[in-house]
C-alpha cells in the first residue's frame, strides 16, 4: 500500500479532445475529482465562473482521473468536489455513487433541486451543500446560478425527516467566509438559525484560496477564531475545514482547466 503524502497532490489529466482537467489527492486518502470542464454556476470567488462551461466529463474520463491518481497515490474514497457542479452531470454522478464501489461524497450548490432531493437519498458518503450565506441576497451574489436560497432550504427541511440519523450526520453545509460580505453579524445569525434547524448536520467553515486577480479574501485569523467559537458556543457542530488552509493548489477555486489552444483557465 502506498503511503499518503503529507501535502496535497494536484494531478493533471489530459482528455481526448485536448482539454486537461485536474484532480487533487489529499493526504487523508481522499481523491477530489472534476465532473465538468468548466462550470456554469459562476460563483464570483471561483474563476471557472468567469470562463463558463465547456462540457461534461464522461464516466470514462472520471475513471481516467482515478487511474491517473492511482499511479502515484492510494485513494480510499472519492469526492466530487473538483471543477464543475456534479448535479449538472447527473448521470455520471448518480452512476458513480450507485455502481462504482467507491465511497463517494459530493459537493453541490443544490441545483437543480429535483436532483438535489434525489441525491440526498442515494447511498453517498456525504453531501456538502455550498450555501455560503443564508441571507437570500448574499447567497444570490455568491452562487448566482445556483438554487433560490429559500427554496433550497425548504427542500432540505422537507427531506430532513425522511433521512436516517446516519444520513443526516453525513450532510454538511459549506460556508466559505469572505471578509465584509458574509462574515457580518446578521449573516452569522442567519447561518446559525439554519444550523439549529438541521441539528445533526456539520457546518464547514472554509477559506478563500488566494487567486492573483481576485478581490475576495477571507477574514484574518483572529476573526475566524471568533466566528468558529460563535457557532460552537451555540452547540452547532462546526469544523474549520482544512485547518484554515490558505495554500494554493488546495482544491476549490484553484483547479485548472487547460483549453484546446493551450490557454490556461482556472476553475
Ligand atoms: S465554486 Fe464550484 S459551483 Fe461555484 S463556479 Fe466554482 S466549480 Fe462551479
């Protein structure tokens, strides 16, 4: 068995038509896979939104990413958290969860809601909902082509009582903290109210990866600690994902799509 490297390992995977997507092997044994070449959701903190959507990744190309990773690492589980919105490539996402034999977790904005609802009941290894704000206007700004915030939360609440305790504990809410935008007191209160309504779920506090041309940044460490304790003191299960990772090539927002003409596009 290969040992896990301590650092993340970015693995470029050339596709037959000339695009190159990247996956990331995390030292914990998780392989982060890309499900699309580009992305149509347009989150402004993630450069793939500015470049748009090129095409879906096929099942063969997902297996190609796993095979490429296995040449130098030893993945134990897969997360569909790389480039793209997995619900926009539903057939591949569903097939991977149901038939691949891998433990598969999914990071999603939750759109379309019909697929999100179905996803919650599949035999997944975790669903991370990229909410980022429970204030509708802020959510719309941060996840422009995702679902309506209130409709997403209503859907989650509708399904909550139909999920087993084990399934509920596998649901996470992603909260990418952005200074001056969603770290304000009213934002924190709104997110806390959502978490109190989903008591078994985990709140994942995420940081913005540094990007050269981005105007977004995460709050300083002192403020991050205050926010973490704000949620913990209310009994909310809260994690500081990736140990406040601020590294480049760390996954969300930094993975690269290389285009047919050799141009590089960050996703
Ligand atoms: S953060 Fe995820 S959903 Fe949003 S644009 Fe980037 S890849 Fe797409």
